[in-house]
C-alpha cells in the first residue's frame, strides 16, 4: 500500500503541471488576441477546460496568470534572439542580430499586445522593468562586459550601458507597436539601434588595439615555407 504513495504523488504533480500549462496556454491565446482587459476569468477557465476554482487554485488572480504568460513569452523571445545570433563570435554583431530578431518578433500582434501594450499597465511599471531585466539584462550585460574586456568597445560601466540599450530597445518596440506602418518603423528602429551599437566601437580599430583576441579571433600563423 505504501508503495503506491510515490506513484500517486507523481501523478498528482503531473496533473497539477498539466492544469497550470493549460491555463497559461489559454491566457496566451486570449490575452494575445482580445487583450487583458477584455478577457474574463470565466473565459480563461473555459478556454483551459477547467473550473474557475481550479484557476484560482493555481493563480490568485488574473494578473498573476498574465505575469506567467508574460514570462513564458519573454523567454521565447530571448531564445529566438539567441538563435538568430548563433555562431556569431563578435559581441557587437551578436547583439545587433539578437536585437533585430526581437524587433522582428514585435511585428507579431500577440507580442505587441502582451509584451508591449498590456504588460506595463497590467503589471505596473516597476514590476514590468523588474521582469524585463530578469530575462534580458544578464545576457546583454555579459556580452558587453566581454566586449569591454577585449577592447571591442570602450565602456566604464557595461551594466549601465546594458540597461540603457535595453531601454532603447523597449522604446523602439513601443514605437513599432503604436505605428500605422509597423514594418517601416521596424526598419527605422533597427537602423538606429545598429547605429547606437556601432558608435560603441572605438574609432582607432575594431579590436581597440590593446586587448588580446579570443581563440576564435586569433590571427593565422605566419607562413614559414618561403
């Protein structure tokens, strides 16, 4: 009899995870189409095929479910950005490609509504910034620190620079989301963000002159056959 308890516990945990996932999926669809304000708790429960009681068991309120949806979508956007820059060894080019991929994703209506339009109002600006930085800041900051160590850029405070770039990227996404010509605005924002990144590179050379290259950037050995 006792041997059945771990199995039942595992089954229960699986059911809990499945219910939560169904609610997040439902929130993702409804928040992404109708928006937060126009979506009721009853609609979310119906979409997930659970009771409202089950919804409140997993999330204390609609805002908490929205936050879970926001974080899931934010993770997906970060993964998409990293994949777009896969194989790039130069830090500035890595950031440029990742930022461009994010701005491409902002053209999607669900991303616009959840991440850009609703999140600051639903979560509050302080919580929005906290979550945004939790997901995006560490990678950007580490990339800038690496570029600074190698002399690829000149920055006394890469962490501050990372927050400034993240702010510019967020503002650019807002411009795209509110534009009557989003694709054209996206192109303009990408150009300006790339110009910002390019301005970080010292004028006296791509590598900054004094820092050793990484292994992947090491120069070819001299030809000794002559």
